C-alpha cells in the first residue's frame, strides 16, 4: 500500500470508523462521557490545555526552541536533514 495517500488518508479513516462503531456497540459512550465530565470539573485548566493541543493535531508544525532543547535537538539538527535532501536533489539535477 502506498504510504502517501494524499490529502484523505483512507486507511486511517477506515480504522477510525471501525473503532468508533465498536466503541458505540460496546456501550462505552456513557461511561466515557461521565469520565470526561469529571475530568473537566476536576481540572478545567488542564482540560482546556489538552483541548488546545488536540485541536492542533498530532503533527503540529509549531515546535518551540525550548521543546527542541528538551529533546536534545538544536534548530540546526532539525533543519539539517531538509537541507541535505535539497542539496542532494540539486546535485542530482545538475549532474545530468
């Protein structure tokens, strides 16, 4: 299967839909809703922070310098692979 499925990732959509149907069929919605309500009431600031993070999605392009440093990476470490790929493409193009 082609890992690059374009804008609509059909395989992930199928998996999500299957899992969502199973979740509902198993009767787990009410329990999850109660747990979510308790969490929001217990820690509203953390719940709001988690919601903002979820809205950005799993691959948020915004990474702070502090996060990079915490991961042991510098900005140069993060940019280097992109620059190397671009340089390789240019080398290949001009060798022709």
